[in-house]
């Protein structure tokens, strides 16, 4: 069952860095709403309420209900600026969504079955994730909260690619539209195991080769004479 996130916003008239700093001191977060058929609107949010939402993964890839001046509208969180040191959110961008317009969003990948994959369970391999999220294109009603990646059938040196991901009806991957069928996850042997399997030079091979070099040079000199 999908969660229903509600973001309560208040209109703000003040603009600029100084106004944003004042808002943050008051426990509010500056934000902007854009897109759709309306002009961009600057708003503020309750920092405490918003940061509670940010702790939930689905919030980042979910249709949100944003209330402003007594009216509700459907939006998605399109961009989030964080403080470079604390990591605390300092500004948010919301995009209005229209039911009949395609939407592009990044959606997280949820991996399952790694522990029973033959390459891991009996082959001694480990799983490496090349991607943790993908960009999808779909109508708002078809937006998935996440995409599940089944690794249970992988053997050593095998991968799951973008083209193998299970997508809901009406959902497509942006990278595949550009011909990039990238690997999502793979199973391979640990580096130490690979190094152990690499055969070392036979004992005495290097000295023998070194000893043969002067002999070959001597034969060339004899032919010249």
C-alpha cells in the first residue's frame, strides 16, 4: 500500500539569501513550486515536519500532496539542496504534475535473492551493485516507489542489466531510450580469489630464460664471423 504524504506550505514574499537565512532561523525551510500550467511560487515549510518526511525513502519517488492557501495540488520532490557540512536540507524544489503529462523521476532499486544466488551460495562470489537508482519516464499515476531486482539466478561473472528489470505498465527507462543497457548488479569472485587462481611462473623458468639469452647471442656472433 502506497503512503500518502502531505506537505503543508505557506506562501512567502521575501526573496534572496538574507530572507532564506531568516526563515531557517525561524525553523522554516525555503522552497519553490514550479511546472504545470501555473507560474513558479516561493513558499516555506516547517523544517521539523519536512525532515520527518525525508527519513522515509518513498518520499523521494512518490506523488506528494502539497497544500497551499487552502488548496491542494499534486507535486514531486524534484531537487533538494543540503548543507555541505551538516547535510541538513536548506532548500527544496517541487514540480507540479499533470495527469496527462509524462514525468521523469529517479526511483530506487530494491535488491533481493543475493544470498541464494548460485554464484554466491556455492560459487564463492560476491554481489556488486553498479546502480542504486534509475531514471524512469511515465505518467504520474504509474510512478513506482521502487523497482525490484531479483539476483537469485546469478552465477559467477553474470549480471542483471537495465533491459531485464521488471517495469510496470506505462513505465520506461530513460537510459534504454538512449541505447544504454547498463549493468545494474553482478556477481564476481573476490579479488583475492582471482589472484590465487592466476598461475605463477614455473619454478626455474625465469633463470633458464636468462641463461639461454647469452647462448643465443653467442650463436649470432658465430654466424657473422
